[in-house]
């Protein structure tokens, strides 16, 4: 297939859907890790096409959602400083921290700028030489290479007023943490295509090898998702566990070597705190010592309150696949897109947002 319309072809979708019930009659829990997969599943009504024994769980695949309140509080504290211009992607503006949000700080006079690219933060730093411009670097491996390139460009230009707060996270270690917790039975992972376009398929191999859990990297159109689910069910039926790539038009097994090299120049592995999961070793990216002058946490004194979760919010449980959004007492009532209590309702990729926007039955 060469054109996007073919990946939305109704006959192809129905044909795959009819085959899904032929592989196993056992109860199967498959977790889609990427928030974009969650949105595709809801927007195109794919849950209704699955056989009754196949259950889809939504996992920690929304970078906005898994950002811990302690990290949000750092950005909020920085944005409150008169000498700081804080640049951030748009989704982060409304995410509640422990006691405030970047949106509230902006309304109170804080210099918070929304950007679509970290290179815009570079321009802000050039245009505001007397200010400390801090980019709140949130995301998975999809955003890390561009931010690494921005830091390298700042160094090339000899800029001294650009800084980043790196709260980047790596998806594969989180899959191991979910399986180690044994809270929810997971029989297969639908792995993210965007992330895997950078890291490739090899980083997931430990999941199949050490846990015996099949993985399939899938694209984001309806045919992509159903093909990936079919590939998972085939592995389960054959009692196999390996890493397959459905999204071959976007993901080579070795990933994007150039992007990985840029990441490795600027960042190194570190532990990271994930909302709802906790601290996962080697699941984050911190700025290397050789680029310390661009690390806001090293160069700027940041005072934050003791982090807290909002009473009643079960976003963390949703991110682990332990509950579906309607099981949270705040969902659709106190918590909605206009007045989000937790980040799962803020981001377009958030599971709560998808359930609210497109509807979903238990």
C-alpha cells in the first residue's frame, strides 16, 4: 500500500476484523503503549470490531501524562522567576502541578511562551539576551533528538542564556516495570511507531526474551492497528514471543542512527519518575556533564514545594492499565477537558481525553 487512504479502507478493516476471532478463544489483554494508538482505536471505533475475548488496555504512552508533578513543579517554579522566560510545548500549559499550573503562572504575569519546536526557544534566547530562557523538554525519543540538536547549536553559537529541563523518558524500561509489578496481566504490547522510528525494534527485545511477551510495533491508521493486533494474536496462538514490525514503512530495526547519535552526544541515561509507576532506573535522559552549562537544574537555583497528587485523581491508575477512565469518580464530572484535574484529561493523547472525546463503553 502506498497511499494513506488505503490504510483506512473499510473492506480491509472488516476483513482483518473477521480474522481476529480465529486465532484464540482465550481471554487476551493487549496493551497499546502509545497515546496516538489510543486515539486511533477510539476515533475509528476499533474496539467494537474486536472479538469479545480481546481486551485493549491503554498504557503509559502519553509523555505529558507520565510527567510527574515533581517535574511539573520545577517548570512552574522557573516560570515564576522574573529573570526567566519559560518555553514549552502547548500541551503542558494546562497540566496541573501540585499547587498551580503554567497557565496560572502565565495569567499571573509569568513569562511563559508556547513553542512548536525547541529551535523557537533558541530564537527566544537570542531575542532576550538579558533573560534566562528555559525550555521544558518533555517527551520520549521522538522529541529528544531535536532538543539535542538545539543544545548543540546553542553551543556552536556560544550562547549562554539558553537552558533546558530534561524530563525525557524512554518507553522500553516502562514496559519492564509494568510487567514486574504484575498488577495487570498483559499478553502482548502494541508498541509505538513514532518512538520506534527513532530507537528501532531492538530495545524491546528484552520484553520477548525475558518475559515471554510478544511485541508488535504498529502504525497509526486503522489498518495498521488491526494488522498489529492480528500479528500479536498470531504470536500468542503459536506460543511465540518476539518483536515484529508492522510499521515497516516508518521503522527500521536499527532505528534512526543519526538521531540516536545526536541524543547520545547531549544526554545520558538516568532514573526517571513516571506518574503512576514511580522511579524507573535508566528510563530517563539527563544532560551530560559536558553540556552542564545548558542544564537548568545545575545552573539555576530552583525551589519547589513538596509534590502532591490531586485528591481523587486516578490518572496514575489509568496509565498502568489498572482501570479505565470511567472508573475514576472525577471522570466527566469534576474532571473534563475544560477543567482538567489530571494530565490524562489534558493531552490529546491522554486516555481520559480519548474516552471523553469519543466515548467508550466498559
